[in-house]
C-alpha cells in the first residue's frame, strides 16, 4: 500500500547506442556502436538468485531439521514426518492459492474465514447426506470457496478497491456468515461421530506411506506452478502484478485475470476447508481462524514479493513447510512454545529483508555492467 | 514483418477519425477531432500540450472510448473498446513513457499475451527467445531476451517498446513522443525503423515537440489546438513558422533570448564528484549571472550529477561548495538552506505533488518560512501562491485546484514558482522545457535569462541542442559519466557539442 | 464554482493533454460525509433504540472508543504518508505484558509507565528502521512485527494475568466527569487529538506528510526528509500504542499478553471509514474520529437491540467495504456524467 | 490484516473451549496478584442485606446469559439448561455475547446488559479481573450477577456456580488413569494454556494426589496445546517422540483430549497409550467406540446452566444474598447450600465410558 511505482523500470541506468545494425536499416557510424552490454549473464544471474532464494529456505529447513534431530533423534521417525507433512498440507494449499493472488499485487485476507465456511458447509453436507461420494463433497467445498472468491474478486476488480481492505471486510463477513449459519441451524459443532467413515478415511489415508492430503497439496502446487510458468494467462498474472498500468495498456484483461485469481484462490481455500474437515473431523465456527497470517507469511517467507510480480508457488510451498516445521520442532527442542509466534514474526522480517537485499544486488549487477564510466 | 499480407496499397486511407469527441467529466479533451492515416506515410501530429494529442492516441490505442464521432478502419466503422481490440486491428502504440513489466524478461515483455505456443497451449520458451533474438537482430539491438526489464536504461526500455511494436506487424504504428528520452543516435535508429515500416506500407503516426524531427521524418502534418483539428497538410508545403502559428494560434516571439551578462563571482563549485557506476570525477564552477548547460546523451549522467549536487542522491567522493562554504552531502534541506534550487527532470513525479493544490505545491518549499509559531495558515499560503502565480503568469482556474488540472507549461511555472520563492543563489533546471508548449517554452527561456541577469547562477540540463546553444554561456559536455568538454558560447555549435557528447571530441581538459 | 469549458481554460486543456481522466481522490472528501452520517446515525439511534441516548450509555460507548481513537491518531499520520503500521495492537499487548511483569516485580507505576512508553518507542523505532533504512514495505514489516511483538508479549507474561493494580488508578481509568457519564480520560485524549489535528492540518510538518503520501519523490525533491519523518512517525505510533497499553491495562485492571488482540483491525477500519486513502495523501483527522465513533455507535446500538455478534461482524465488514467502494462508485458515476454539464470544481 | 492473531489468541483465552475453564474455588481467585489483597473485605453492598427465604420470585425476571463466546457448543448446552430454568420461573431469557472470547468485548456486552436493565446476569468470565468493574456497575444498577464455569474475583459477583471442585476433578482424572495403566508408569499432561489458573491448580492437585496414592505413577511432563487443535495435536506428537516409554496422557481440556485422541487413533500408539481427561461425549464418542479412549470425565453443562439460573433468580428475588450457609431450591436438582466465598458446587463430574456415552448428547 505504501509503494507507489512510478516508472516501472529504474531510470538510473545509462544508455549507449545499440550496435551492429541489421542490414536493412541504415548504417550507424560504426564507431558509435557499443559492444554488447547486458549479456547472457543477466538471465543467469536472475536464475541464480531465484534458485538461491529457494535454496535458502531449503537450507533453513534442513538446518532446523538437523538441529532438532540432534536434540531428539525421533524427530525423523516415519510417524513424525508423516504428521508433519499432514500438518503442512492445508497451509500449502492455502499458500498456493494466495501466491496466485499476491502475484497480481493483491492479497486475500479472508482465506481463513473461507476455509471455515467451506469446512462447515462440507461438514453439514456430509451430515445431511452421508452417502455422498467424497469427490462431490470436495467439489461442493470448492464451490463454496469459489463463490467467496468471486465476491472478493468482483469487488476488487469492478469497484477497483484495494483488496487489502475488501478482504479485511470479508474476513469478518464470511466468518459472521459461518457462525450465523451454525447458530441458525443449531448445529454448532460437527463431531467425528457425525461424519461418515468414508470421508474420515480420507484424513488418515496414505499411499505408499505418504498421507493422501499431502499428495493432494503437492498436486495443487505442481499444477499451479506449471500453470503460472507455462501458460499465457499465468504469465499475464505476473505482468499485472509487475506493472498494472502497463498490463492494461498491453491489452491484458486485468479485471478478468484478477477476478480469476481470486476465484481460484477461493476454490483452493474451499478445498483446504474440505481437507481441514477430513483431517480434524471436529468442526465449529472457529475453524481456520487466524490462518491468514500464516498463509501470507508462508508466501512471503517463500519469496513471493508482497507487491506482486515475482515469486513462485514452489517457494510458497517451501515457506509453508518451513513454518509448519518450526511449529513442530520448537516443542521438541524444548523451547517455550510461546516463542513460536515470535519466531514466525522474526522469520517474516528476515525473509523480506533478504529479498530486498537480493533484489538490490541484482539491480546493481544488472546496471553495473552497463556502466563503463568509472 | 510480413509485408505480403498488407491489404492496403500505398496511399489508401488505413485509419480515419471523424469528428471524435471525448470528455472527462466536465473537461472536453477532444471536440470534433479529425485524423487520416494513409498506408505508407509518416504522419505527424503536433499541438501544444493540452491540445488533445495524448487523448487521441489513447483512443487509437483502445484505452479510451470516444463519446462521439467515428473511427474508420479501411473505410469501415470500428469500435476499439480495449487495448486488445486495437491490437487486433493492427494498431501498435509506443507511449511517451515506456510501459514495461520490470519483473518479466525482455522477451516476455515483447510477446506478452502472444507468446509462441507449443502443444496444449503451453508457452514455447525456446521459440520465444528465438523470435525475440530475431527481432533484435533486425533492430540491431544486442540485449539478452531472458534478462529482466528491471535495470534497463530508458533508451533500452524504449528499444524494447519499439521491438514490441514491430513484433505486431502493425499496420498503424503510433509513436507518442518516443524521442523525448532518446539521444541523437538513438533517434536516428528509431527513424530508420519508422522509415522501413513506412516503406513496407504501414502508416506511422508520429507525435513530437521537436520540429526538426517532424520535418525530417514526416510526409504530412496534422495540427491540433484545444482538442480541435486545425489543419492537415503535406510537410513540403509547410514551414516551421506556419506550423507554430497554427499550433499556438498567434505569433510567437523568438525562441532563445539569452542576454549577455557579465559573470560575477563563483557561486557553485563542484570538485571531483564521483558516484560509483554512475559518474566520476566531475568538477566545474558556476558564476553568478551565468547560465551553464550540462549537455550529453541521455544516460550520460547529467541528471544524476545535479541530483547529487542538490543532495537527493548521495555521492562517493568529491565535494560541493556554495559561496565558498562546503555543502553537507545527501541533504536537500541543507542544499536549500545554502541557496540551491533544483527544478527536476520529471515534473509529474519529482517536481510536483500532482494531487495537491496549486497553492500547496507552490509553497511546499517555503512551508517553514510561512509558518507563524509553527502554525501554517492557508491564507498565508494562498497569498504567497497568488503572488507568484501573478509574477509568472500561471494560468489556473483556482489556486485550490489540484495542480494536475493545469497544463504542462503552467505546471512547470508552478515548479519554478516553488523554487524561485526560496530566493536561491543557484538555480538548477533539469530539462526545463521538456514536454511544454512553444509559447510557455519561450516564457521559461525569457525568465531564465532574466534570472541570470539578476545575478543567479543557473545550471541547465537539456537534451535539446537548440535550447543549449541558445541559452548557455558555457556548455559542459558529459559522456558516459565523465565531463569531457567545456565549450564557451562562442565556440559552441551543434558539431562541437555532439562530437563531445558522443565521445569523439578532442579530450579537452576541463578545468 | 463551475469550471469554464471554453477553449482558453487551462483546466480543460490540461486534463485532455494529460490524456487521462482527472484523478479523483479515492476517498470521501475530508471526512465530511462520514461525519454527517455519524450525526444522522446518532439522531436515529437516539430515537429508535431504547437506552441508547443516556449519559451512562454515552460513557460506555466513549470508553470503548478511547483506545481506538488514541491509536488512530499516529496511525492516521502514518497512513497519510502512504505507509501502515499493523503492529500497534501487538505493541499494546506487549506493553501491557511488560507493565504487568514489572508491577509483579514490585516496581511502582510511576516508574513502570515511563519505562513502558520508552519500550513502545523502541518497538516503533524497529518498525521505522526496517521501513526507512532497509526500504522494506511497511505492510510486510508490520505484519512481521505484529506476530513478533505479540509473541514477545507471551514470552514475557505467558498466559498469566497480572491484576491487582492500585484501585485509585483503575478507578480513574473508568470514572466519569461528574455526572455527565463522559469518561475523564476523554479530556487528555482530546488534548492529544487537538495536537495531532493541528500538526496534520496546520503545520509545515502536516503539509510534508500529505506531500510524501502523494508523491515521495516530489517530497524528497522539495527538501523534505522523508525517511526521517516516517521514522519518527513510527516511533510516535509505538509510544502512543504503549500509552494505549497502559490505559488498557488500567481500564480492565488486568495485564495480559493477549490484550487488545485484533485491535489493529478496528483502528484501520476507523481510519478507512473516516475517509483516509489507504494509498496515502488524503484524508483528515475529523473523519477518522467520526469513523471510530460511528463503528462503536453502530455496534453499541445493535447490541442494545440484541443483534447477535455474528451479524455485528457482518455489519462491520460490510461497513468497511461500503466505505471504500462508495467513493469509488460515486467517482465513477461522476466520470460517466454526460459531458457539457458543469461539475463542481 | 488485523485480526491475524485474533482468533487464535482468543481461543487461547477461552481456556477450555468447552470445559475446562473451571475455576478454582477458594484457592486462587484468578489472576496473579502481588502483595496483599487490597480489596479483601470490600464486599458488596447487597451482601449485607438480609435474605428472605420465602420471598416470591417475581415473574418476568430478565435473565441474561453471557458466555465467554457465542456459538460455543459447550456454552450452548449450558444456555439450554439456563433457559429451561428461566421458563420454570416464568422469566425472560436472553443469550448474548461476543463472537470472540476476549474480556474486553465481554465488558462491552456487560455494559449493554446494564443499560438494558437486566435483573440477572449469568456469565463465564474470560478474565477474572478485567470484567470486574463492568460487573460492579451492573450490580449497582440492580442486577444480580452469577458467574459459572469460570469465576471472577469473588467481590465482583454475588455467586459462583462451580461445576466441580478442583480436588474432585484432579482425583477423578488420576483415578481413571491409574485404573487403565495399573497405577504405574510414565504419564504426561496435555494442558490448555501455560498459565490458565484452573488448569494449573488441577495439575498441581493431580501431582499431589498421584504422589500420595500412586507412587509408581510418574508425571513426566506437562505441555500446552493452547486449546488449539493443531497445536495440541503437535504437542501430543512431541510427547510421544520425547517419551517413548509413555503409558498415558491426561488432558483436562476438551480441545486437548479431542486432538490427542485423534492423533492416537491414527497412529501406532493407539491402544498402547492410555488417554483420559475432560471432554464432551459428542467429540469423543468416535474414539470411545474405536477403543482409543476408555473413560473420561466431565460434568453436565446443562445442569450447570440450570443451577446458575436458579441461583440468579433466588438472588434477584431476595431469597438469598450470597452469604455462606444460605440455601436455595434449584428446581429438579434440589436444594443447594452456598459455601465459602459465595461458591455453589454442582457436584462430582460424570465419568463417561463405552457403557453410558450413548445417553448423552452434548
């Protein structure tokens, strides 16, 4: 909100005339031609920085695991790793969706409430119609989430109001809707006993020892990551976040793309709600409360720029994994659990500070090679 | 470009605007505007700032929809209701300010939304880079397609924009003041591209304030004034004077009226100023009553030097003295206290707070001086602002209106008022007349001349050679971050300045 | 005054030359709309809601607004410069926790309060340094410190509650002025409001805040030390939030690490409702106070007619959205108005 | 952004979303205090008045039920009990309350009730001290204040209806655990928040009682799940990693026991590690049926609400004033006697097992 971008590209660079004219263009005096300056190294550098960024999270993760294992070797037991992956799955799905929104220079703070609403909706659905196939429940939960996302996205895209404010409002409104629904039906809590066994099996199910919930999260991340990188509309999302005005002038349907990002994010929050229901099997109107902090934190820690335009779903997923691991590791390290929130906060700050430093260095490198004056 | 696909033969009207109206709220930007572009012509659109040129461009680009009138493409009415529609119609636009995505690669910037695809509608990255390289080869640009646009120089950004426009195989290429940020060589390169396109049968619409470019490139000239069409005529039948008269609607006084003044004491001393990677070892003096121009190509580091002198940027080595006293570095407040004023390069971003009122802008630099016991009254601000508005003949509806409602020239006067009211000893002006209309331009020049006569030391950064030659007592020329020449008025001409600016001049030892 | 639309008008010419629609501020002008709305609401509620218009209820209502209004003062300045501080409520919590800890350790309140205020300043300075020195976006920074400071509060006090503050202090915190029902603390609050309002609207500093909120570049080129100004604003927000923490602790007579959790939302909501643009550069203090009062009055009145909390949350959320959507929509409608009709300049 | 931490902490404050927020009777009257009890003896004005055991309960008494948080199943059951009692005395029942369990928002609701002129306020405090001044104002405006489930300082309410004594709870938990593990082995405690006064009092009593009665039983650790499901889940996980020899877990909070049960039922420890604590039948039904949990305890919240409402009505009618030794009729539950500090104890907790769990629905 604070950052206003003027000219999208730094103006502090210097220019020298392009060189080696193509044959059909008039000759430029050869002595004016400058040697190649940007070089292929530019992209290599960028690539390296991105990799460094994600490797950095991975390294932090490894360090944490190694230290924890040193203190408590059972940390890496099959059961514990499974539990960890299970815990990370819901946050990962949310972070993947949030990444898509943040990339467009928006944010969705209502995801925790959407998760709660969708979890409660799918729980209610299962209570009233226990024989429904799980797939239908999943789709229904996603539909609820998508509807919420549609509302968010529509207000943001049509009324052109900052998403921060809109989703702050819907964070409250959706939660209110959730509890209003619950109190009007009198079903304040849905317990494990109310849910059909077929659905509950999803929560603990494993394939080759890996929790199914985690596989779902991985699938979401892979699909989303591939989409954002390889499809035109995915690249346009980056364009919108990188320079919204330029995006409009380039004919990118900004409103529609942003709307889509919100709907997809809503649908994923809905999916997360169903996963939540399957995993926790006890649902009340507080499900998912406060998740928005961790979701945004996961994305930011994972290198997704809060002002859009850069970052990847993979990074966000790693961020989610790191945050979850911290939550699991602290008690096992014997640290006061009260330190967890403080650690999460410190990590967010460290992550953005690191990103900033890397970006500055990158910009300096890209520019530095242009200048021969000094 | 695929030249075989062009349906229009040379000379056919490709695109026409008929009686187009456009208003923003109560403000009518266009009233019955007209334009006719033929295949194979370069067509200039000129007019003072506020004449409606940019609005017209945005209508062609599909950004704004006209309120009335018609657009005809190949003689058939067409609705360009989005930038995408304009593109589909074969209209490519290069805007005044580059509009790139800093986080995306150069190749993606060029092909955004049109990336080559392989199976399953996936982007074919290899083909993308290859096409981009091909395009760059045609343009003679050497840039890595995979590097991000972040960190590109303005000129390079403009090159990417040009490449983008080329990649459309556009039938109509609109260039809205593309040369404002380019230096001579780059302008030539751009014109080469425009001529090649024209030769291939495209229509080129060229918007510029620089008459030598307009007359050098264009076949016909359309003049606009106050949102209305004034005239369209072949360039060959026009003179600069005629065009200026049509634009302004009156006679204009001579352009560069600098009077000779006896230079006084040295007021500003810059010694060995160095900012790593940007400029190095810059030393010069400016005397009272003198106008010293800093010339050079865009990117030579001129603006960066004056920014460092004023303290907006820091520097790594060297010193600045004002009236013999050393100046604290990196502090605009200190520079102001010492009597330096800087009218910056970018009026909209740096010179003014566009959303604030004229009076607030005009008194922003004097807010402490106007305060009584720490309190500021709107009345005091208004009185001061009104005083300066009168002195500089600022045309504004109300002083409480946002400064963004003023024309470019009047905005520049507000910037000048803001700085002159600080009663500076050194006035630094960076591109003082960029993007302002002819009439105001000469007013500004007269003002600078008078200020120098009153004993101000004036430093002027300008990319317009005629302005430099007309106004400056001395011309300091920069090339790639170094000061390469110091040319007194008597010796300064286009050749000497350009040679030095391009690094060809004799390595004159400065100072 | 109507804008002259004859060709000579510089106004007409320039907007066209700029090629873009004249940019309307994103928010309601100077909070007058929200103030009107507040007055209307108060009138309607007084008539329609039993028990709303009474001195006792006014006292309750004002007590609920005090801390929100207090923290809104520095935060409004920060938002006007285009930044944000979401860590204010966590600073309240941490101050409260530290206050409790020190009181428990046996220090007198006369010593504790200055210490806590200094602590608040330090917490604000951390935000300020991260934003101005490292150039990090304040949104992200203060989300981080939101979690960090709250975490520290729990590290300091755990889930313990320290009560037992001197009666004289806690009674003062909720006592009214005579029989008016107006809390005593409103007086010092009004003093701070006056100081802030003057600073924002009638001093050179206030001018520079609006300038940097609209264009940081232009502000720097006008000799304004943007970084230093912002730094001190964050420090001020920290100190005032700590003051809020002290008052909160005394008012409820209980120091807890989770005190004022989520309060930042209410403060930000009041500011946005009050017509301050989230992008900075516009808005005023009057509107913010009206916004804070409106939010509290609406909740109070709805509670009095037994509207459930779920609905209150929906109403709060909706109010917030309407507050930002409405001016956008009106601006859009104004833009679409058929040409030729004179518009107010 | 904002409420980022809101909900989480709120639930933390809601010690025992469902239950537990028990209270300590006489012992720690909530909140850590330093030094002397400044307020002791400052009692309430009404307390001195004399009681008339035969006074009529006026019809149309406005009885307000203010839980820690609305939409909480536990309090909803309690509200149903209170509602039943209020209709017996022909009063008007309203339930109100904040959507988040924070003391400050509770204060705002108490103020509203004061303004509305409620005759009886039944509340469960989110903070023992923070709502005191608001309750004082309500009482001076004529309301009778009965706390239940979670008390305030004794001097700012008329009566506290305690669901069970701390000793009763502590002993029943240890006994249930001892029975399952044969009275010997490592046992851990999964608590709510680290300094929830009621939890800590129970834990202390449990440790004492276990040391006296079951010297072979070793309480090896106490961890805190903050009454957050996920946190409790992770803490359970951590316990089993850290103490491979662990025989049993006691979790005297409904969130904790449910999370622990879910973890155990899906892990290799199911049936190997015993689990008991305080929980609601509906949440644990599943795990009792699948054998993860053999027995757990809780009082009946419906009876708690019912008793609190009757106590409030008796206060409002002037039948009692809150003095120790006074007695009152609580409808179907019979006669109750007020203990020291104005505390009325509901009774011993109910133990739920596979045999009787089917009879309960809350």
